[in-house]
């Protein structure tokens, strides 16, 4: 994520951690794992 973000704007570690912490606190957020390692996250919400 950092490499993609840095192409567009300055990386803010604290800000990125805050966004991720808030997202992971939601019931609709899931960690994607590949071969037992975290690979990303998915957030699903119905409108």
C-alpha cells in the first residue's frame, strides 16, 4: 500500500494506521490471508 500511496501523496504512517484501526473495528471488515499471512483487507457495506 505504501508504494502505491507514495506515488500520489506523502506517506503518513500515523494516519494510515489510524485509518486501518478504524476500518478493522467495523464488523464488515475482513482480513484477507494467503498461505497463512495477511495479504490485505476487505470492507463490505450495504447501501
